[in-house]
C-alpha cells in the first residue's frame, strides 16, 4: 500500500468494521459505499457499526502469496457473510487449514495485516476467527 | 450488425526475452495486414488493448508508441484497458468505430509484455485487476479469488477436482496443433492433481501462464471489405457488461453475471442463441473459469459445466468445441492480447485454416473476462 493517506482515510472501517447504511432503503454496505446502487441519487448514506459476526460462504488456502504475506503461508482467505447481510473478504486466523469449512461461524478480531518493510508503516485491521462452540 | 474481419495476425506466444513490447505489436500487425492484403496507408486508425504496460515495461502512452513504431503516424491510435479483457474491449471499440461510420478500415490489436519484470512483480500487477482496498490489501491473491469460486462451485453443484483438471488436459491437447501456442506438451489429470498448490483447491496446472505476445485483426465495413475479399468473416454480435469489482459483493459466487449479461446482448444483436454456436474461445485463465463460462454463455445449464467437460462435450469433435487454440491455459495469456487472439482463432476456424485442430463450424463465439468477473465481453462471428 505504501501510502499513508490512503490507509489513514479507511482507519475506522478497517479497525472497527464501520460500514454504511442507506437511510432511504435501509440497505447496509461493507465495504462502505458513498452511493447506494439501489437508490443512487436518492441515497442517504450514514455510517453504521457492524457487529463483526458472520458465516463463511467460501474460502481458499493461499500457498503462493505476495512477498508481504509469504511468512504466513499457508493461510486461509474467505468470503464472509455478516449477520447484518453484507459480505466481505478477510483472512481467517486461529483455525487450522484442515478445519475451515463453508458454513463455519466466525467473529472479527483486530490483527496486524501487513507492513512496509522493517522500518515502514504497520497496517492493522480486521481478520476473523472461528466462534468457539 | 455486421463488421468484417479481413485479416488476422499473431506473434508466437511465450517467454520472448529477445522481443520488445513494441516489436510484438508491430509483428502481429504486419502479419494481419499481410493476411488481409491491405497496405499500411489504407489503415485509418488503431485500437490497442493493453492491461498494464506502465507496470510491466514502465511505459505509458503506448498508443503513440505503436503507431510510431508501425510507421503509421499520423493516424489516431487509442489504448483500451479492462484488465484481462482489454483485448476484447479494444475489439468492441474498433467495431463501434466502423458501425458509426467514422472509419471504414481499422487495425485492432492487443499486446502484453509480461516477462521483463520478475514473477513477483507480474503477479502483483495481475492482482490489480482485483479490488486493491478490500481484497488484495488483506492478503487475497488473484488465483485465490478463482479458488473461492471453484470451492463454492464444488459445494453447490458437486463439481469435482478431476473435472477442473480435465479442462487443462483438453486445452493442452488442443495447443499441440497450434504453432503459436506457448506450450506443446500433453498433460494428464494426475499431472494437474500433483502440481504445486497455488490457492487451494487450484494448483499450478489449473492456472494460465505468464506470457508475452500480441494479436491483431483488420476490421472493415461490409462495403470496404469487398475490395479485399469475397469471403470475409463477419462479427454479427457484440456484448459487454460490468459487475462489482470485488467478488464478495456479487449476489452469487460461482456464477459470473457479467458474462451472462454480455452474452445476452451479443446473442440479441446477432439474432442467435447458445445452441447456434459451433466453436468457442472462452476465458480459461483458471480451469474453473472455463467451467463457469460454458454455463454462463448458455451452452450448458448452471452447475453442469464440470459434467459436460468430463463427458467430452467441449472437446474437438464434441457438442461444442471450446478453446481449440489451447485456450489461455496452454496457448498462453498475454493479458491485453488475449481477447484479440481469441478472435484470431475463431476467424481461422471459420475460414478452415485451423489445420490440425480444425472443426466444422460456420458460427463461433469469443468470451473475454476482466478480473474475477468485474467485466466481460462476448463476440459472435459468422462466415460471410
């Protein structure tokens, strides 16, 4: 990423899972949208806090990763449908790659995502982990 | 609609370390003009598909570069970018320039030079076809996106790991008869299943390679085409559509709705339906991509692409031969060139010039996808 403003402007989204809501149709969005695709110019967008709980819709186990993620391989990436409806992509942690499955219930955790080398920025944000039964 | 293709040209696809970016384009363009019997002075404009010369060869403003190197200044040249679908989009822009009456004869090309940088850099550039903020930043890779589609396809429809492998096996077999292809080696299902895991469940031999190459076609209006040939191939349908950039934002994960929408438009414009198509080049950047394509284009029901592949329906001699060129998997995938190279293959097939891989067809189709399905473009071709 290597660009401070680009990361900074999404801090609250990445740290606290704050999405957006269209007050005109009540649809929720994460990642956030500034315009509701259903209502377009009639959109009335405001921030909304998401609970950070959801279910795995599909997943992959990454073996061949970009340099910044090489130390983590093999790691699990998934599409998660949040309880409130929106779907997002996130890494699944605290889970053995043989245990992950479609339908697994997961919750958000705050973790380190990547960093700009030894002396650069460290980027934090959301990952998800299985909810203990 | 009716626009003629009166000439086609390719470069060899592969790791072409001795050949530069502009050299690739000029070679394919000269081949296409020679094939058409058209002199350079009769070319009115150039449209070129290219994904990322800026990152791959550190050169933007490539429309100017290629017109210059082709000796075609001062004609207008325009670059079109839509990730891996750049070539297909350039073709559509060329078609529109003819149908609008603006031009009578243009060259449409696609070019990508991917091996001037290290593999790490190439894969990072390819990942820019995905959502940088909400997919790639979090550790998602481009093969990872297709792996998630494959996983969900297997979950919903019972598609098997072997069925995915069979796409690759078929396309490698077809490429043996394509002299321009990157690979001329047959592989087995076991080879695929034992190749290194890239993003589970996809393995190395499920993925298209990194390729240098270029492809060009000469487009002409119906009237202009008659000056050069009695038997042009006509493009009779064109469709283009978008979807969300991120895979996670789509209604369904194992269905590429941009393909469905682009195909709907192309079939409507051509007055054809999926059952009329006799040969197709589809976007098999990953094996699951071909299985979804043959479903979303309407050749088979959703969920039955794996079974159809296993039953040989997409082989040469099958119900609908798919990727007779070897596809992106075995012919190679120089991303910006791919959409135009697909058109070249269908023209060769309809003209009867496809030699060892020839099928009996009068109507063909090409299907080119950008990213994980954020963009798709479909064209339909008929014998004149």
